[in-house]
């Protein structure tokens, strides 16, 4: 009996077909995963804004500072934490998220910390590298730097920062939270960061107009356009948009004063 074997050409054709099908499947799975991540992050951003409003309501209309001057906060385990981990916005906002740190402050891959993570490591991770950075210079206030609202900075530059629920003149355009990342001391990129910088303050902050893989996160103010070149931006009125760096490079989206003046190139103290 004659046994018919595959020829080399037939084998190569089969291998090529399998490779093409594998590539198509991988692309489809990657696209579905990216779409799911995007949906979850948009949802988390809206939840953060709802919690931010709840916090302001509890504070008689005063907005939660992006970085407080001092004080303490409570972590997920109900323990009191102090220092920078408490001064950054995440743990101060966590109590208004009904304890849902995972899926809100930490989203997607960030919501899967190692099982052996120490409590203090998680406290620091949540405070230092939440999925979203906050527009602290212009919303709520950053009491760590020279542009803290009130005091000398406000006397010199006017009310550049909104600190009350009733302050925004264009709440549907004013950014509060944006997808963020940072560059580690090892030069590698890491997901999440507690703050994002607007394109301009008293000078131009961004040193690039578009995102480049491998570039320092600081070049675009720690913003991370991780969804096909777009970042999730959450506005003061509670809705979220996917925006490119070019769309985010507009001070009317960041500053109440810029919105009032209708100035895209707004600089604090020079308008």
C-alpha cells in the first residue's frame, strides 16, 4: 500500500496559515483587552469625580486639595497614615469611594498587586501612583509648591486655582483627573502617578507636543495617552473624554482663568 506524505510545500502552506490565524487571533484578543481596560478606566474616572464632589459637599463646598499641607488619612484597613502618603489626594479621597480602592484608584493591571505586598507598600503605591493624576495646580490646590492657593501666590497672580464647588466657569471643559504615569529612577515607565501638570503655569511646562515611547513622563506633564494615543480625561461636571496630547495642550481645559479669558496659551501672571 502506498502511503502519501505531505510535501514540503504543503507543510509550509499549513504553517503559514496557522501563523496568520494566530496573528489575527492575538490582534483580536489584544484589541478586546485594550477596549475593556479603556471602559474600566473611564468608569473609574467617573467614580472618582463623584467621590470628589461628595468630599466637597462634606467640606461645605471646599474642594479636596491635590496635596494637603499636613494631616492624616485612613487606609483601606482602617489604619491611620501620615506624611506624604496621607498628604497626596488618593487616601483622602478613598473614604468617599466606600473603600473601593481597587477598580477606582487602582485600575486594570494596577488593581492586581502582588499577593505578598506589605501593607505599607500598598499605602505608598495607592498614594504615589494611582491610575489618575489630578490637576492640582488649578483644581483643589497643591500646598506642596510655590503655587499654593491663597497667600502670596494668589495675591500676586489672582485666583488661578478653583477651591470651591461654585468656582468653575466652564465645568464641562475643566479637567480634574487624567490617565497618568511616571518614569522611575531606573529610566523605565511605570503606570500611574498622583499628579499631572498642565501645559503651562508661570512658564511652559510641557517640553513636547506629542507622546513618544521611551521619553520621560515629565515631557507631557505625566499624562499617559495609553489608548491608541489618547488619555482618559475626567471633567469637573463628571463626564469623561478620550483626548490626544494635542487636544490636551489647551490651557482652557486646565485653568479657570484661561477659560474666562478664552486664552489657549494662558500663563499665570502674564495675562
